[in-house]
């Protein structure tokens, strides 16, 4: 198993590695060699070689004789090792680019001290140490640029392998698969009966690429399977930071945190609980009707659900050290995911669906957690208008995508950006339903009485002047004019001379 283990599992892994007939391009045995720069080069070389050889992890084992693979012990203690004033692990991580998963494990086998270094494979780009990329050629470590055929092959693999297809754990047994994955949730979400035996369960999971057979024995749990159905995401070290984090703040800033919770389960088996948790933290408003009091949430639950699902599905999993977050303030809720969107944020409403994680999106659609039709943002804007809230904000912030829902604010308290954004998104939603923004539809959107048409006319004029919307037919009488988003402006035939 290549997940977070108890000590006996790590010991068993070392014993299995020692049974291999020789070192490989993804495995190195050492005695007491512990020079920090050499370890850094091994991290780069073995991570890149693991990708070349289709392995999820590579390994260095100290305390094993290279020739015989006999356990001889080592004096290397990574937990106590330092480079200058820094702990060894911190120093190594600082000089690696991009950051990858690796961990040292100190063990005792046959009365001897052994150290296991587990290294996650390269993804997206070759791993560099101090600006240089390395690779293993047989049992020799070389600079990647000195073996151009390996460099070309590595780039081909890195460019062509989706995140979902990468391995989260390798060589796991049948029992391990069932212990690590919440397989009953898979069948429940698909509304299928649970198979009567273990083989039926494993076959179903394999058909959806949740697991697959390893070439050299056992099962491989894919990233797709682990990120969706992990009983505990922390059991897959390279996925731990991809858990959704929910933070509630006091006030409108990030100074004082009231609550913070990190999701433990996979996205699919934990989605319902995640949404319930977020909705329970969202403040409510009490409305007094003619006879009864009614408590309504500050933000539309359906809008929150759609935006959380989008953040999970459309994130860039190759951005290291970051995961999706939900931040709840007194006046807004911000939902952020790593990675810039594949379409312009101004075209979220009308753009055809596009996902960088196609297999993940497809399964989540089958579970009815999301849609691939691209109508999720339409629903968000519609719900916001139904609640007569300020228009949502979609923005790109330093390599992240952020969606913001605002609490109720009267029109008189909205600034120009709020008003123009509301007009623009209203025009977008109308356009994709084959309709138009008019004075009447905008009055309904803001809850403005008919006798205040002039107020709405000023809002429309403001949005037209900023270029957010445009008149569909300028020749129409002012009271009959219809408006569309700027990108839907009708093409006017050129005037004849």
C-alpha cells in the first residue's frame, strides 16, 4: 500500500522492495549516504522516473545493502538532520519546484534502523531541484537535459495524463480497496443494489476507473476513485490538501475566525454532509408575514450548492499546496478553488460546458451532484435574483477562481459596480432563455414599483454607457427597447454610401 500507513505497513513495504531482484529507475538502496544535495537530486530524478515508468511513487531506502538487499542498518536520522539552520525536510521542499509529496519514515527491521523515503511522481512538469531536472537512466542519475529522448518522453507523458488517471495508491489488496474506499456510497449514488460478493463490487469500481489492476500485482486506486470516495482523504497524502476547507469569520474580514473545518471524506460520499454543514453556518433572516414568522437563509441554498460543486469539479488539481475553500462572512460568502477558469468569467452564463477534469465531471453528473450542460451558473444568477440580492461576483485572483455571494443590500446602498454587474448578469440570463432585458424585467429583478420606471431607466443607461449591455434595436421607441449583453450585440449591416 502506498497510502499513509501504520508502522507495520511501512515495514511490509520495505520488505517487498527488498525482494526485487535489483534497483530500478524508481527505487534506490543506500547505506549511510545522507548528503543533502544528493538527496535533493534523488527527489527530482526518482519523481521524474516514476512518471516515466507509470508509477505513483518512487522510493529510497537507507539501511539496505545495494548488492544483496540485505538489511544492514543505517545511522541516518532524517528527523534530526539539518542543512544549515533548517530542518532537512524544510530545506529540501524549499528547493524543489514544483512542490511534490515526499515523506521520510524511520523504522526498525530485524533489530536494525531503516529509513524509507517515499516520493510522489512528477505531474504537469518535470521536478527540479535547485533549478535542475534529473532523471534515472538504469541505476545512474543524470541531468534530464543530457538525455533528450527521456526528456521528450517525459513531457509527452506529463502532457497527456489527466489527473484522474494518476494513481493515488498502488499494489493494494482486495481488502485494502474496500477498507480505503466508501464503496457503498458509490452504489447508493448510482441507485444500484450492492453486489452480493466482493468480486462484483471490485468489477463495478474497475468499470468506472475508480480502481484498476497494477501490472505487477494488486490494485491501483486512481486519483478519481480516491478524491470521490475516500473514507478519509488524509489516507492519501498527495490528496490531503485537496479537501474542502470551510471557514467562518466574525465580521467582514479575516481577522477573527469563529469556526474552521476541513473535510475528511471524498467529494462524492461527503458532498451532502458538506452542503448541510455550510448551510447550517450561513446566517438566516426572519421575515414577518401577515400572520406568521418565516425564517429564510441569507443566501439561496441552491446557489451555494452549485458554486461548491463547481469549485470541487473545475479546480486545477495540479496546483500544489492549495485546495478549495468556502469562507463565510457576515455580509457575504466566498467560494474559491485553485486554478484559473477555462472560460472568461464574463461568459460563465452563456459559455458551453468545459472542464479540465472530464472524468470527474462525468461521474459527478451521474451522481446528480453537478451538470455538464453548463447551466449551473444560470441557476445561481436566477436564485440570486429571486432572493433580490446583489449580483454574484466571479473573479480571477492570482491563479485562483473565486465566486462571491452577497447578503441583501438595498439598491440605494449599491455602488456603480454592483448596479452594472446586476444589469449585465440579468441581461445574460434573459438572453440564454431567448429573451431580453427590459425596463419591466429589471423592475421585477430589483422589486421596484411601476411608478419608479425612471429609476430603472437610469440603471439601464448606466450599464449601456459602461459597455456592459447594448440595445438590441436602437430604432425602437425608448419605452419598447430591449437590451442584450455586450457580446450578443446584433451585427449591423454596413451603411451604403
